C-alpha cells in the first residue's frame, strides 16, 4: 500500500472517528481491567480518540503527539496485541491530562 494512501486513511479515521467512537469508552475500561489483553488496533484507536495524531512511522514504531502535552506516545505491535507497558503509559497520560474519552 502506498504510504500516502495509508496516511490519508489514518487521517480520515482520526478526523471522523470512523467505526470507533461508540466503543472507545468500552476499550478504555477493558484496558484498565487487563492491560495485557488489549489488541494493538484497539490501543491505536484509543490513542487517536484521545486526541493524539500520528506524527511519523519508522519501522514498527508509531509516534503520536498531541497539542498541549509534552509527552509523545510510541506504540509498537507485539503480534496482534499491544505491549502491556505501553497500555499502562497511555492510561497514565489519559489520567494525568484528564482527557475525556467519548
């Protein structure tokens, strides 16, 4: 897939929250209960629903940034699941900045 097409698809999903906005709070609660049981796709969608935007991709690393926060979010796939320490980092940032998830 062309990089620009992939970037546009990701931008469109982030901008219009296609297919995710109804379940963002459910994924957030599931992540709080069991950080090791979150899929990478759900974590990435949760990060985007919380307002972080994909800044760049280098290899398997996806770097997200958000206006008004100092920290960046670095996500890596571990098969189909997300790494549990990265899930905990995202949850800590959501709590630290008191981000509302719809």
